C-alpha cells in the first residue's frame, strides 16, 4: 500500500516521468494515425499514403515525447531541492497554508474601471 502523503522525491522519479512522456507520445502517435486514415479500408495504391502516415505519426510522437520531457523538467525547477524530503499534502505550486479564503483578500484591491459602454 502506498503512503498517504508521498514525498516530493517520490513524485519526481525519473522512471515515472519517462513513462508519462512515453504515454503522451504513444497517444499523440495513435491520434495522428487515426486522423490520417490508417484504419480505413485500403484502396489500390494507398500503400504510399499509409507509409507517409506512419512516418508522420513517428515524427509527431517523437516531438511530443521530447516536448513533454522538457516541460516536466522545467516544471521541476520550480521546486526547492531542500523540500524534496518533506511530505506533500497539497499541490506543489500552491500558496502556503496561510492563504486567505476567497473574498477576504479582495478588500485591498482597487475596483475595476468603468466600462465605456
């Protein structure tokens, strides 16, 4: 059974991040294949179109894999390395526990300017 509050180090395991990127790439490749009509009935001379669809799907999957890895790596830079061993009970990028309830922090804000309608 898994821990109730995993640490950030547990959430940032490279195998999990690579697996997520691989799933995103496979999904993008399948969507590309389906949208280019690979699953449709083959006509005479359509082998070139199917080959082109497989090549495009491979390129899209590769780009998606790399882009997903880059986005996740940049997102991990927002986490303080000193806090990787503390348990996570809420979102990593959310404000600390002392946040105000909705509506309470609006007292110091200026009202919106009137519209010109």
